[in-house]
């Protein structure tokens, strides 16, 4: 990670594009509807939680 004088810039949310299997897309889509949130918001949340769990061991 960049730790230079402009490291604050890296804290701004970033947009990425990923390709997932159709079954993963459908699961995310169904869950996003059930939870009343956007597909993008749910995908970001699931990804963030997965990274947190992997860092915890």
C-alpha cells in the first residue's frame, strides 16, 4: 500500500469490475432483493467481510 504523503487519496472508495460465475451472481441478486440493498452494495459488503475474516485467521 502507498504510505506516501498522498496516502489519504487511497482511502477514497474505488470502483472495480469483476467477473463471477452465473450462480454467484444469482445468489447475490436474490440476497440483495431479500435484504433491500443494491447488488453493488451487497457485493462490496460480502467482499469486505470475507477479507476481514481471512485476516483474522
